[in-house]
C-alpha cells in the first residue's frame, strides 16, 4: 500500500507539473491601417504572409530551444526589420526632410527592465540597439546621435543611411508632400492621407518555457513626420510594455493617441487590477477609449497562461501567432 501511495503521489506531481508548465507562445504584428483585399495583389499578399510566417517560425524556434522571451522577440522582429515590406528597418518610411528615422523598444517582463532608441538613422536593427541599451547601459532610452554612438561602441551593425531607401516609401513621401501642398492651397478641401503609406509598425510579444514575458516594437514612424517626431513605439507604457504580473503588449497605429492614452500600460492595468481577460482589456482600450476620439490602430497582448488577443479598429492589421506545435497562423484583414 505504501508503494502504491508513493506512485500515486509521483503521478499527481507529474500531472501538476505538466499543467503548470508555461504555454510557449509568440504573437506578432506588422502594422495596422487601411489594409483591404482590394488594395492588395495576390503576389503582394503572399509576400507579406511568407515574411510574417518566417518571423513567427524564427521566434518560435528560439523558444523551443530554451531561449528566453527576450531572445525570441528580438529574433522575430529582426526578420521584419530586414524586410522592405514593413515600416521598420529596411522598409522605413521617410520624414518630411527625406530621411529615415527609426524608433524601437524592448521590455523584459521578469525584471521590468527596458531599453529604447529613437530617431536613429544608421543602425540596421534598432530592436537590437534597444536591447543593448537595456542590458549594457544604465539608461532606458537613447536618441539620435547618442544612440548611434552607443550602438557603434557596442559593435552593432552600422549601415549607410541609403540602406533604408526604397522606391515604394520614397513615392509614398512624394504623394504626402503633394497632398500637403493641396491642403495648404485649399484648406477647406477634404484631402486625406493614405494610411497604407503613412503607418506601420512591427512588434512581438512572447512567453518562454520559464514563464517569462517580453515585448518589443520597432518602427519608421509616419510618412512626412516633422522635425524629430517620435511616436509611441519606443515609449514604455505607450507602445510597448511587459510585466510578468500582467501582460506583454506591443501597439501599432497613430502614435500620438497611444502616447496620450498610455495604451500599452492601460491594457496591462485593466488585466491586472480589474481582472479582465486579454481580449476584454484590449477591446476596452482599442475600441471603447481610442476609437471614439479618432485613435486608429491595434495591439497584440499576451499573458503568462498563453492567452492572447489582437484587437484593432482599423481596416486591417498584419498579425499572427505561433505556439509550441510550430504551426504559424497569419491574418491580414478583418476576419
């Protein structure tokens, strides 16, 4: 009887441990905006889906090998930063002055350490620079030339600013400059900017086998942005946030709204203090708070149980998730 009791105790312990084992998960976004089936060719849609799948598999591969959530977030975002399809890194949009200025942030949910860079022009992978700020400096955010000098000192890959030039984004700037002139000539005319050319941000949230959360975001900002403008992506609590006691969040959209409404932290607070689910917290902020005031965009949210949500109030959002089974799930439009 004693042996049976011991065996039963061992089986129960194994069962409990199996239930408590964290649900490895990676969720990503590639920007929100006016993304409709009518505006996308089949070939372009395939390119977006393939690149998102590659990024998801890359991050998931890191997690399955025992890598940290921070490792997975950085690895997956680097894939999108190296693609000209997304408004981050290689695909960054142009400022009013015809430059590519990049912003990025990363946060560790276990320690609540964070790092960010803003307004950088020569760092190939800003997400890696953000991580370096977090791990190798006493600071949270570095900007402009100072961030570039730090990245150079840390041995990160530095490129000529021309590396970020793409014809598609350059044309996008010319279109916005023309519309700006038209608005100035006729202030009462209804001339809207093109969301597809202006917006876009990439981000990832991850849960690793140790049960730790992390979040990261990277962007080129908005087309035709003015004089050193910085959006929400590199601002902790606005566009990026991670805390093991609540959730990991990465946002995309019109940054000015996400900053003023401290969207990422607001979602985390609703989850932690009001007991909302990830979906409820996301819907509360994205739909009930931002939407009525004209704040467009979305967020990806992940908790320590592997529950996630991807709410957005725009026409579409490049987004996807992948679990321990290694099967990537990618979405673009309103489903």
